[in-house]
C-alpha cells in the first residue's frame, strides 16, 4: 500500500455508500434516531461513518483488515515497528506504555513535571516512581525537560528501573538531547518511553527536533489530534521492538480501551497520517516560516519577548520547535493570565495557555497570515495600553520545591484509609493527595510522600505570592488528606 492511500477512511466510505440496512449499534442509525437539531448540525456525512466493529469494518482490538492496514501505514510513516491507534487520547496511550513495562513494586524513572496520566499509570501499575528534577527556567518561569546527566545519575543509582520516561518536546516546544538519553538508557538495557503529546509533526521536518522514533526510543505516545490534523481524542502509540514487545503493548492498550471505538476518530487518524506523510514537509515548512515571521513581528513590539533560538544551549534546551510561540509578557507589568483574558475580551482571541509570565500560542498547519495579523495587531494594542498603565505587577520568583521522600507507593497511598487534618499540623505525615503549584507546574507532593516542614513553607510562600496551588480537595489548603494512623491502645 502507498502513503497516498487511506484504507480505513476509504473502507468506511465504501461501506456507507453501500448503505446497508443496519440492525446494529449505534442506535441512532445514520442519524435517523437522533435529536434533529444535533443531527442537522453534525450532518449526514459524519453520521454515515459513525459505525462500529462489524465484520467488514475490522476491530481495533484484533485488527486484521482495514484498521490493520491503516496502522501499518502509520508505522511506516512514523518509522515505528508497530503503531497502535488510540481513541483515548495520548493519556490512554501513556497509561498503556507505562503499564507495559512496569508492574507492582517496579521502578520507573520519570521527570517530576509529568502529565497527570503518567501519575495515573503509576497508581494503576503499582510501580515506584524515581523522580528527576526537570530544569527550571527562572527567567520564563517554566520547567524544561531532563538532562542527559540526570538520566545517567538516575540509572547509576537505579539500574533495575524498568523504564525511563521523557517528555519530548515539552508543552513549550523544548527538547532535550533525546538521542543521547536513549543511548544512555539502552546501555543499561532500560527502554525509553516518550510522552510525545506535543510532537506529532516533528517527525516530518528536519528543522524540528528529532522525533522519538528517529532518536531510537522504544515507545512514544503521540497526540496526532494536537498538532497533526486528526480529531480530538485520537492519538497513536508507536513501538520499536527489542526491549519491549509490541504484542504485550497491544494487549494492555486493549484492556484500557472501550469496545465501542469511534470510527470517526480512527478514520481521522488515517487521513492525518496520509497528509503528514505525503504533504507534511511542505505544510510544516510553511508553518515554520509563518511562526518565525510572527515571532519577529512580536519581538519588534516594546516590552514583549517571543522566545526563539537564543533559548538553546543549556543542558535541558538542546533543540526547540519554532511553531510554539512562548510570549513573555512580564515586562508589560501583566501576568500571562491577565493577557489571556484581555485577548479574549478585546479581540476574541483564545491562546493555548497562560501562566504567570507568559502566554503560549501555537501555530499549526491550520494557520494563515490572516490569524497572524490579528494576533500581532492585538498584542501591539495591548503593549500601547500598558505604557500608560499605573500599578504594574511585580514578577514573583518561581522556585523549585524539594522532592519529599516516598514512604508508600502512590498506589498504596491511593487505596489507604485517609483522614483530614489541619495543614499546619501535617508535618511528618504521609500525604494522600496531589499538591501542585503552577508555574512551574511541578507537584510539590504526590500521594505516598512524607510531608516536610520545608515543603509546607514552600506552599505557604506560594499562596502568599498569589500563585495558584492546585490539587487538594480543600482549595484554601487549610486542611489536608493524609494516611490514617492508628495510635497504640493503652
Ligand atoms: C505533556 C502532555 N502529555 C500528555 C497529555 C495528554 O494528552 P491527551 O490530551 O491527548 O490525552 C498532555 C495533554 O495536554 C500533555 O500536555
């Protein structure tokens, strides 16, 4: 088969054209049994391919037909030995990836700033996380990835780890030296699992950081839906065999996946792969040029700074993705949150994310000069307004919390009996909930860790500085959930 073909999407279209009489789910039967307002809005085309795993349409759980062909083409396009489609986002693929290498009581090396799906996977698998501090960019107030040195140190101390998980690139588009990290991990026979949620496109252009498969990683959970043109929730899990078994990965992914897989999502993966494989280079080329021109124009505006290649060269900033526009707004005397709100209210512009110092705008295959102009014009207006604004916000320093000692596995802590006690009296107890501060988006506590006075102080300082502390049930953090202790009976 060639990369110009779309076996899954074409198979669905041919099936819909035959227009069989359906005595199977979905019960809306091509929309006929659906609320008319929604049906008219979604349209007959989409509803005609909202189908299910009947014989001619293959089955994601045991693909042998059009789904297998589509997955095989994706594997070829992404340089993997096997590719599995996920209808449960990259979160689902990440959980499968971790559970495929780690069981109860086994160690996995992970950066502290992982996505919540990694922590869910650690709870589900019963594994023991060995955390690596990510590098913090004090100037931008964000965390980057992990360094080759820290991976080497972690493996020297824990050569029995079952995997090393790397976020590559980060949400902000920053990459570590992934190839080197893979070499180090493989010298210990430890597989590398890549959270590639923000990097589906990097495989298709040589001006972008190396993709997980190009760097020789063993598995990568990749959000095709985020930057690759498929529909929300559709992702892939790429596997290189050797240290991991694709069959085992497939059976774990299947255990975690609905039996009612959406064929609209699956077909969108098939067509996104075709577009990336056949036109990706040109489309991404245009995207990079557009993003670079916006970056230049933003950097001509007083007091705004759009980060570019000057960020490279530190141990954790080996490469970057220029299609991510990290716009530092702190010199305006505003927070990123303020700017996000201002852009929404004044210009109907929605950004990808904001934090204390920055906003992040992503430029993709779907953008043109028109959107670029709107963003630059809006930012110019904002900068002009700010010149005359009294009472500017003073940036607070983003600090790094110490990582406390883990007394119980996150899974044991999750299932343990808990009690609620006052925050101020919690030193020395084992916490049963997550506490995060954003930025830099790193957990201060995860379930199972011993509460230290130093970390309580860190939380207090962040609350005083007005930084959002997230996670605990009590928003104000006057109380905290800890593992219940039973006193000896006299
Ligand atoms: C770094 C990272 N990993 C994983 C995910 C999960 O991806 P998905 O939303 O496709 O489940 C996200 C989502 O934002 C993410 O930012």
